C-alpha cells in the first residue's frame, strides 16, 4: 500500500486532487526502461495483508498528524507486523526524492518546501504512540543547501522534548556534497546513526547511480570519529546480482569503518520498471552470512529474507547496548 499525501500543488483545490494524482507519474525517469519480469515470490518471503486493530490505529495516528512513513512509501512487507505493535519509521522532508535509485519505490521528482510543523507533528505522534524507540528517515534532498541536516536536528530536538524517554535512531541520506551537514546531525546526538550502503560497490552504477560507495563508507566512519559512543548501522539488499565474495568484502569495509550493526535482507522488486530480482536468496544463506558477520566483529547482525533496516529496531537497540557492555567487560578482564 502506498499513500501519496501531497499530490496537489500548493494552492490547488480539493477538486483538482484526482486530476493531479492521475497526471503524476511516480517514477518518470523509469518510464522508458523496458519491462523486466517480476518473479514469483517463494514461500519463505510471503506475508499476510495487514488487517489488525493495532495496524489501523497506527495508520490513523500517522494520517491525523499528516506524516509520511517509509513503511508505506517503500512498500515494506513487514508493515502489518510493525504497525500492529505501534512501530513505525517516519519519513521526514516529504515523500518526493531527488534521487532515482533503481531499487526504490519512493516518488522521484522536485520535492515540495519543508513543512515547518513536521518536527512537532513527528514528536506528537511519538508521544501518542508511546514509543520507547523511534526510527526517523528521509528522502534525499539534494535541492537543499544542507541536504536537510537542520531539519533532522529539529526533529530530533522536538522528539527529545516531547518524549525524553524515547531513544532515537536515524536513517539518513548520504549528504553528498553538503559540507558540515553530517556534523550537525551527529551533534544532535541520536542514539543510533544508520546509513545504508544498499549493495556492493560493483552494482552502484546500475542500482544506486546517484550515490558513491566510498563516500557512504566514509560517512559512517566519520560518525565514529565525531562521537565514538554513538552506535552506527548499515544495511544491504541481496538478490541484485552480487557475488558472495563481494558481500564478504563489504562486511570488511564496514568493520574498517567501525560499524556496529549490519542488516542483510532480500530485495523485492516494486514494479516492472525497477531493477529485477536476479535471485531469491534462501534462508540458510542469510544464516550463513549472519554467522560470518559475527566472526568479523559486528555487535549485532540481522540477516534474513524479510530483514529491513528498521524491523525490530527497538529490540535490536536494547541488544546492541547489552552486547557492547559484554564486549567492554570482556576486554577489561583480559587487560
């Protein structure tokens, strides 16, 4: 399910909305691409449609506060489970992205101006949902001088004020060519800083053409340089044509950047115009990557077909803290 919240231009009347929505092409940059086969999902990756009371209550809170969630925009298969438990990942700065990644279902185009009420609206929703842990992500905003860094700051501060007990995880864009943007976000002191590499470097030109692999890697490393106590996290998708040795090298790259937590999940193709699924990786292969990642020194690993960046984020954050304390205690005992 995808919800488009601002299909009309500012000042347009309600009667114009159906026309505007009909004219808008969700992915204009993909329209000339040839259709690719959408493969049938194997049994291990199918999920039930969301119907629970908790799901509908969460949806109403999101709608009432005029918020966008990546759960809806990216068509996450875990939306039924997460929303039933009052878990949601808020996507700030609108739902229109300036990038055109081949895997992503978020709308591409020129974004609308930032909503100055959004930080307060997100904070209110966090308080109403009684969240112990919240994940906040965003579209890429290459149109903004700071890439949206100041807006991230304002949202973090608003949540801290409205719900001091809530821990905050952010999933940021890469702030490519935005000097000092990362430093501003880290200074706002989120509890977890997540930035996804998405795929192995050899796939970047076809999968993530607007990004740069080593820039994203350096961004994660820089977070640790600015605040060594901050947890860092990154994720990749399987099934995009990557080789096993490339995935293992990516793990080594992340550990060189001192990243604490890696998530590994199956890529699911949103439409025929998106990058095709090269293969569905079986659960036992995900389990193998999990074991290897732990041997490489990650504090936390989540690796399964349905793993997503923010799935079970609150529980994982609690385990992250425990695992770090255990590692520190073990190091102290050996010294």
